[in-house]
C-alpha cells in the first residue's frame, strides 16, 4: 500500500503564474471530488493537499477533517494569498503544515505570479502562522530562467524566519498545461544551485544536508542527465486529480504518455483500484518512462527507500564542507538499484 498521497483539490486558482497555466484551465466546482469521496482512501504517513489553490475550496476544512483521520501529517501547498482563510484553518487544525509558494523577492515574485500583492500576502500568512505557534510551516520556489538569484535571498530569508525552504526546477506536464518550460541559462542557474548546496551543507541540521543532495538532483535534471535514483511513482506515492482519477505523478505529458490507474469514483474499495491490472500496467509504464523528472514528490520516497546512497554522499560532502572544500557538481553519482535502463531514455537520447 502507498505511504504518500497528493490530493489535487481543484484546478481553480486566483494567481496567473508565468510557469503554470492551471488558472487558464480551471475545473468546474460542482464536478470536483467531495470530502466524503476521500473516505475510500487508506491511511498514510504523509498527505499533501494542493491545487490550483486549495483555499478556493469552500469545503477545504471538511477535506482536512477526513484526511486527519488517515494521517498524522498533512501539508497544504498554497499561494498564501487567502491570509485569513489560512489562519482560520490553522486555528482549527494546529498540527497542519503550510507551504507557501514564493517565486522570489517582492518584485520578481509578483511579476512571475501575476499578482501585485502576492509576495506581501504570502509573507503575511507565514508571519501569522508563526505568531499562532504553527510549527510545520515554510515556503518554496520553482526555479526558472528568471529567478534563480532570488532563490539564494529566499533561502537566507527562510533562515531568518526559522522556516522550511523547498526548491523545484520548472518543467512541463499536463498538470501545468505547459510544454515550453525549459531552463535556457543553464550555467547561471546551476551556479546558483551549487551555491545553495554549499550553504545547506554548512548548516548543523542533517535535514539540510539531505536537501543538498536533493538540489544536486535538480542540477542533474537541468543538465538533462538520468536521475540519480529511479522513479517509482505509483508505488509509494500517487496523485488524485480533481475529478477522482489516480495518477502515479503530476509530471506526465500526453505527447509521451498519460494514463490513469483508475478512478476512486468507480470502485468500492481503494484496494480494488490499487491492485488492479490497470494500476499494474501504469507502474510498468513508470518503469520505462522516457521522462526524467526530479520533483520532491517522487524523489523523496526513493531517497528514503535507498537511504544508504544519499547518506554516503551526505557524509562525504559534509566532511568536505567542514574542511572548507566545495561540492563537486561535475561528479554527480547515478545509483544502480536494478531500475530499467529504459527509464529516462528520452533525456539520454536528447543529450
């Protein structure tokens, strides 16, 4: 059975992000999955509630209530735009996690996210949550051609605010309705990621050291190299989209492949879907998926499963950091754990 789930509650969104066109392709409110339909799901170690903008759901509290009975850890991904709604929900569910998407400092964030007050509201949300005593809070950036230098400023801001800081590199998928998200100024962006990795390794927090490893994977992705660890999406984790379809990940593209494992509205038990022939077929497609994404939703589970590999890298490079030596980003390992050589074949061919 899976341990992690991401529930895409809606494709409606008030932001108008340059790297994501969800807002141009909203779902119909009355057709979105209802809280009671999520009762079919099993228990999890981790639940991510996302969108679109999940705080546009008038019944988000009911969704959280259902999933609170199925997992001890729930994190909501949001733009942070709906400040009072977020604070009211956190007051009712003080163990909730909140991650606010911020794409740079004020000028850059508001340009990329299409709202003049987006940065201000996001920071107001984070400060409000901190004042309430909510512990599991932080923000993250999707790095593109235009904001990699701001990533370092946001990292320092996260340290000042004592909050979690997450990174991603923008990419194409059905989920974002984008096929032109490519990093063209690779050397500049990679240099900024290299700087971030070295800063993370200097911290005293082991969690930051493993985040350094994750960011090394983003450099690897930007360079069009095969993943350091395989993708096993649809095994430990999965996504539910707003109409109830279950997908292994949110990085699928129609031009390569996109196939549902089933729909929770069509089965009486989740096990019926999870162990079906269709679900097995989709896992087979994952094993030979030509894409080579590196996103936290699919990277974190395999980093935990094959923990000895990132740990060896962490120990080696933490020691180098202690003696003042930087990470070598030209020596990125690829670990063979029995994955199909066809996985990531697209990027190998495009190299």
